[in-house]
């Protein structure tokens, strides 16, 4: 879709569809543009509202035709819910409902009077961004693995009507929103691809292509290079797989090279069967989503480069499969990580931390200002927080605050859990420096405490996105989270 901003007289605008917001109330309330149109249309809009066909409930919509004195072919009344409760989340629901209905009706273009629906803590730039993200997200479809013919998105041109004084800000928001939406789409596409197509080698190839397209420096370490780097933990996970592991590194420079970068590390486990500690068969297909963290790192680099952010950014994606095999890790095996710390593998299904710990050590060479790792790390995090919040863990309060604020502002929320040293004793091993599991209780926390051991040299945060990055069940698919959070965080740095 193409988005633009315009300042026009709505009454005489030749539009395929003009979209007007309606707040829910005893007497449903139009926004300023709506009142203006209603007066021009001899009170016909109000008359319809008074008949009770449309009460302004959030996401409800009603199409009107043949309004007198109005040039638009149709007017869509779009429910915004109650004015008091109107916020970013309501704006997203309304914009997403509008996108779906416009597209369903086969309309190619629409003009939206939605920016005037205001809410706290969001100027017109942010509101424009929110609308673009929500509309693009609503019309996302994954069809790459269907034989076709593929459905095309009908809706192609969306214009946000705004006051002249706000136009520059709105355009900025549209530009940002479109880049974020492309990032979310990229992350969803990679994650939705099945494990036989989206392999570590596939991701490495994609990184090289993206690097060329956006002028990033891309480096891919193969298993021989990892061996030279003594990445014994990462390599041990890959031993049970016929697909060679890759450590993918992407560098974006928006500032002089001397400036310390932010480093994002994303778990790129392209399929997690659990290894010898095999997972149960039910819903095991969903473990193709175990590379959602890695996908969000690809997306963050793409958005940073497209928006030419004034930061230095490094993305590191350790990528491997985790399968049972004669050569696979066995419970009780002890491996030595790149940092020299030995690890007793008590459960081969706790593999994410094994590939991440070496990537965290590798990150040291970039002298990072901050490192954020992103991983579908634990079922325990889903139990704790459900699908609404990503789990946030950090050894640095300032960094944690920045990430929490970015989550709140982008509507892609995180919630902090502790990594107190007192939890570390759950990871003690009789035979190695560290065990890879911490027992029954606090599983998301002990997983984070494991990573903490490898992140002592820089401010570090960990996002556990097991619950937020994808949805299961009949509508199963990737959500593209936490790309909006990451971009917001990077925009603010
Ligand atoms: N990839 C899984 C975590 C996961 C589970 C993500 C369900 C999304 C949905 C991870 O590798 C894993 O298997 N973790 C284990 C850890 C346990 C063995 C300590 C888990 O959560 O069960
Ligand atoms: Mn696992
Ligand atoms: Zn996993």
C-alpha cells in the first residue's frame, strides 16, 4: 500500500471512500471533519446515527452512499469506541477494521479523516505511524507456500487527511510507519516459512542479499570458523543436524565507526524438535517459529538502514536446527563455551541458551554500548506472561527502562522480571561450571540468569518472546513482534 498526507476540503473531494471516525456515546459523536460533512450533507449522517444503525462501537463500520452535496462515492462511518477510552490500541483496532472492510469491498483507494481522533501521548506523527502499521498488519497474508493463484491486496492507496500545519509531521510518521510495517512483514514472512525452506543456510543467504541491497557489511561464520572461535556450545546444538549452523553478522553504520554500536542478538533456531530430550508430537510444527528472535534482528537492521538512523547497529543471528540424532547432544554431555565456561547439558531442549551464549561472547568484539538479545526462549515465559508481554530481563536498570518505554510507546509491550543472583544457584552443576537448566520453578528467569553469565562485559537485556512472537491454534502465524519495540528503542537512541 502507498500512504500519503493531504490537506483538502472534504466536501468536494472526489474519493472512492471517505472514512470518518465515530465515537460511541448515547448520542454518537462525529469528529470535526464528520460534523462539517454532515452539515454539507443536510444532516443525513446524523439522521443515520440517530436511527441507531451504527453506535460507534470500536471497529464497527457502516458504508453510506449517495449523500447529498458530497463528492465522495461513499462514506465509511468507522466506530472508534468511547472517546474516554480512545488510545493507541483503539486506533489500531479501528484502522485495522477499516483496512479489512475497504479491501473486502474491492476498493483501491481511500481517504481517512482519522488523525483528528486524538489521544494522549501521541502527536500526529505517531498517530500516522500507528495507522500505517495497523493497516499493513491487518492485510498481511502469507501465501508463498500455497500454489496460487495468490490473492492480491486490492487496497493500494491510502491518504490521510490532515491540517496543513501538521503535514510534515504526518509525512514523517507515514515514512516511519511504512518502514516499520515492512520490517514486521519481513519478520512474519521468515518466521512463517517452514523449517525445510527456512534453514540456517537460507537465512545466511538472505542476510547477504539484504546486506547488498542496503549497504550492510555481512559476515557469515560457517562451522569451521566457529570451531576456530571455540564456540563449543553453539556447535554442540548443531551436531545432531544435517543442516550446517551459521553465525550471521550484519553491521549498519549510521555514525562514525569509532562510536560503540548497539548489538542485537537473535535466536535463529530454524527448527526445534528438542533433540534427544525430544518434544511431544502435538503442535511440534510450531517450533519452526524458534527463529522469530533472529527474524526480528533482520527486520531491525532493515528498518535502521531504510530510515538511515543515526546509530551504529550490529545484528548477530546464531542459526541452527535442534534435532535428535546419533551425533546429537545427550543429557549429561559437557561442552565448553567460547567464554571458557563449561556447561552440563541436562536437557537438550534447552538449546536456545547454548547457541546464544556463544553469540553473546562473540558480541564482545564490537565493544557494544548495549546488547539486547531476543529469543523464543522458554515455555515458562508464556506461562508467566501469556501472549501480551514479552519478558524483559536486564543487568542494567537504565537499559531496561528504555526498552520498557519503547514497548509502551509502540504498543509492543514488555514486562520486566528479575535476574537476581540468588536465582543463579538453580544453575549449579556437580560436574561443570554451569548447568543448562534450572529446575521446575522460575524457568524464564533461570534461562535469563544463564545468559547473564555471558553478558558481564556490557549493559545487557534479554527479551523472551516465546509468548508474543507468534500465535498458535487455528489462526497460527507469526506476529512480527518485537520489531516495533526494537525500532522504537533504536529511534530513541
Ligand atoms: N524454543 C523453546 C521454547 C518455546 C517453547 C518457545 C514453546 C515457544 C513455545 C526452547 O528451546 C525450549 O524448548 N525451552 C524449554 C526449556 C526447558 C527444557 C528448560 C521449555 O521451555 O520447555
Ligand atoms: Mn528447545
Ligand atoms: Zn528452542
